[in-house]
């Protein structure tokens, strides 16, 4: 049975629903859409507080009607439709909230891992510094003094010569030999 679009307007909601169950003519749902899209849109705006999201949701809901009306016995279409809209919107809001919660948990875990990694890095650096200090103590006093002045106090060769009274060649030698000795000691401490 086929109806022309103009003949749908005089049919009741229940007749439209019953005829849709028989012939699955999507134009029957189109007539229901014309009658109730504004109501559904208003409800969706109320739930989502966003007109664009609400418009998309109206389309989703009416697409859902193609399936649901074939399965359900609907006596009061408008009442049933408001029930469907409410449940659909609440379901979508729960999905959004669940996704937000997952995102927050993920970001919290990432931050927590970052903090743990930072703690590990700080601890590793502290251990390196402790090993370096121990290794420095094992150097002869001339090498230790030149290494500390050059690397830890950022002094130049000339400044070290002026402070210690060593020659430039002695300073270079103490730094070079001290660096090599430190490397060997640190390798043994691993």
C-alpha cells in the first residue's frame, strides 16, 4: 500500500506507525519527522547544550525509529518518542562521560609514569654523582685539584695555572690523566 506525501498529513501518529509496520515506507517516518523534529531538537538541546550536537542527535534518533518501530508496539507515539529521546540522550551523555573519565585516567597514568620516570632519573643522576665523588677521591691530589677546577668550577687552564702554580703543560697532563683514570674507576664501579 502506498500513500502520496500529501495524504500523510491527515493520518494520525498511530496510523502512520501501523502503516510503517506493514509496508516499511520511509515517507511515513518522514511525516512523523515533520511533526516532531522540533520537539526532539528541543529535548536534545536541553540535554547536550549544543545545537550542532543536538541536530546530529535528532537525525540519529529518527534513523533509530526505522528499526525500533518495526519491533515495538506503540500506542502513544509522542509519549514513546519522548521516552526514546530521553534514553538516547542519557545513553550518549554516559558514553561521553565514560570517555572523559577514560581520558582523565589515561592522563593521570601518563603523569604518574612521568613522575616515576623523573624520580628514577633523579635517583640515577644522584647515584652517578655519588660514584663520581668517590672516584675523584681515588685520584692523586694534583689530578683531583685540576679536574675539580676545570670541570666543576669551569676555570680555564690559565686560571688554574695562576691558582695552583703548576705549568700549563702540568695542568693539561693532570686533567688528561685524571679524566682517563676517572673513566677507568667509574667503569669498575658499575
